[in-house]
């Protein structure tokens, strides 16, 4: 059930109606009680006159001292109303005379009768009750005189009851007045409600940013003034909001165009605004999804930065506008690096900027590692070349066949050195200048056949067979030189490490709208599981001695991985249950 809110008109009517009703009821109650009190006072005045008359009669004939109360029967003939009952009660409550009861001496003690108790303490007292002696209802009125009470009572019949009732003409007058006021209130509230509804419609249209009717007027001058002021304020605010909206859109477009994640916070850490990159980065760092910007302060990796910020949020700290506090930390997460910077402003609001520095950071680390590895790798062939040449130079009497042997060994090492330098150059070109490679539509099967043909003699030496299961129609968008290097490095690895009589299989096992998915496997002995996560690293060797023995540079699989990624694909490796390695990789269609 839907509850409808009362309109302003209804509420005003209810307020006025309730106030007037309360006022009318109060007046009616006051007037009714006043009228009733007047009637009671009038009756008690009559009864008081009878009590006074009786008291004077007793005093005149000295009835109290003579105890001759029968003489009071004369009073019954002197009082015109036959329903007036006169009772004389002693100070201790004994009934000394009662005009309605002949055997009044047998009546019970009347000291505790309500009207007698009131007269005892207030000289007079009245009460309406039933008389057990006569079996009638009376209105009793008692007055205390020195040594006794005179109680006068009137039979409480319909006449007396009606006499004590207040006149009801005033009630009907008030009811008529109420109806008139109800009509006036309805008229006034309806008129006021129409004006309020106009204002409400105006406010609703303004709230929806709709055009305002310039001809909308209010009859009442006060509301007309209000309307004109509101229109002026509204037009000013509307223009300001439009300007702010335009600026906000420009700001958001600028923030979203940034590669960095940026957010602004109030001193209480409530977010002012944040771009999409900021949310994305803290999701990646926290390894959670659908996280809000404010959750940054609860993520453990940001605690050092938050600690620095909180030191300046205290009211005791005054920030110099010319020297704003700035902090920076680097966070490493899932092989990615993020530089997080913060600036605290004089009003204690602050900004947090997150930058993905994975590529430059990894490049720095790789170059540092590469420099070390190159120096180490170059030493071996250079040392060998130098050793062979020094042997020839220092031993001129060496037999000619020995000299030829040493020269051949030096040549082999120089070839290895040349391959190493070529691989380093290719790898750096892929990483640093990948956009310089020419990409085009390349038919994959003929390209693989060319690579196989170039390495056929070496495969025949080890009796290696190869099976190619790639459709002739498979066409990828890529660089033919880099694609050739992928399959050449795969096959050379198998030639060097798979052993005699090995078999190689290249197949396309899946495709979707964007990628071809391929598999390269051999029947060798594979690699220990502990080495698999690192075999794409530069110069990493699962077997330290075997690579040099077979002439490898240690960069082949690193070249493969970077070439696949440059073609917007991914690559992974695993050991086959039956033995040998299997590489699973994807290449983009277009």
C-alpha cells in the first residue's frame, strides 16, 4: 500500500482546523462550566437562605437550649416549596431534627456525610447523593453554626436536574461559528494552496532544468516578488551550473585521457573525484574487484603513504602554500611497478597520483641485469678467442694442423659472439623500437616451411622428424622476420636439447575472431618444473653447461616471448605427460 503525502494545502487546513477546534472546545468547556456553576450557585443561594432562616428561628425561640426541636415543624409551613428538607445536626453528628423523617432520633450519625464534612472545614458544603433513610436523591447543602449544622436539601428530580443544566444555545452558536470558520478556512487554504502549487511546479521545472515560463505571475504581490527573485536566482545558478558542468567535463576528459590514476580527497578522506585509471590501479594493487577509491586507505601496500599523509591532516599542523608536502612510494605487485605520489594542500585536502612504471622500471632492471649478463656471456667467447690466438702467437713452432685447429676454434667462438650480439640487438629492437617493424598479412604455413628447410640438414644429422599441422589459409598480421625467428628459435632449441631421433609437432589447435592459437612441442625429456617459470628470462639456463656446449646464446626463448607479445599474443610452456616441452601461444589475425 502506497501512502500519499498530504499536500501543503491539506496541512495548512489541518493546522488551522486543529487550532480553531481546540480554541472552540476550550471556550465551550469554559462557558459550559461557568453556566453550570452559576446554576449551582443560584440553587445553593436559595438553600443557604433557608438554612439562615432556620438558624434565626432556632436562635429566636431558643430551641437549642430547650431541646424543643418539634417546634421547627412550623418552618415547613413557612417555606413555600414542599420538596425542601431541613435537617439540624449536632456538632458530633447526631441528628436533632429532620423535616422529612418523623423518627429522626433513630437516624444514624451524619458527621461523615460529605456535605457535613465540607461545612465543618469550610462553613458550607454541597453534595448530590442518595438518601438511605428516605430512599430519594437530594441536593444537600449544609452550613455550620456555633455548635450545630443546618442542612437544607431539595429533592433531586427532573426539574432540579434540568435547572442545573447549562443553557445549550451557546453551544449551537459556537457550532454555527465553527461551520462558518470551516468554510472560510477552506476558501483561504484553497487560495493559498493554488499559489503554493504554482511555486511547487516552478520548483519542479527548475529542478529538472526545464525552461521556465516567463509569463508566470502571482496575483499576490508578495508571492510575485518572491517569484521574480527566485527566477533571477535560478537563471544565475543555471548559467553557473552550465559553466561548471562544461568545466567539469573538460576536467574529466583531461583526467581520463591521462595514463595515470588520479584522485582528490577531503581532509576526512572522502573522495571528491577520481578517474577510471585510479580505480583500476587500486583494484590491481589490492587484487580485489569493485573497490571504491576510499578503500585505498585500508590497503596494506598504501599504508606507508597514508601514514605520511595523516601526519599533515592534524589541526595542529599549518601547511605553507609555497612549500606543499609531497610524498612518493613505489609499490611492486604481480610483476608490476607503481609509483604513488601525494600532495597535501593548505586546506588539508590532498591529491594521490598513481603511475604504472612497470615498463621503465622493468627496462631499468633488465638493462641492469642485461649489462651484467652480457659482460658475463661475452667473456667466454672472448676469452676463448684470446686464448687460441695467444697460443698461436706464443708458440710459433706449433704444427700447422694445430694452428689451423686453433684458428677454427677461434672462428667458432667469433661466430657465437656474433650470434650473441645479433640476438641482443634483435631483442632490444623488439622491446624499444617495436613500432618500427613492418607489419603485414603473412601466410604462416609457407613461412614455417622455409624455416624448416633452412634447418633441415641439422635436423637430419640428429634424425629429427617434424610434423606440421597448420592450415594453408592461416594468415596472421605480423612481421615475417620476427615470425621466422619464433619458429627458428623453437626448432633450434629442439635440435640442441631434444636429443637423437626426436619428433617435433607444430599445430594450430583453436581460433576465434581475433586470434589463432598454436602449439609447438617436441619429444625430448623436458625441463624440471622449478625452471619452467624462468625459461623466458634472458640468459637463464636450466642446465648451466649444456647451453654453452651446444652454442646457444641464452636469448632464444626471450626473443620468442617478446616477438609473440609484439604480435599481441601470449605464450606459456608446460611439460607433456609423455615427455618433452609444449609451448602454447597465440598470434593476432588482423
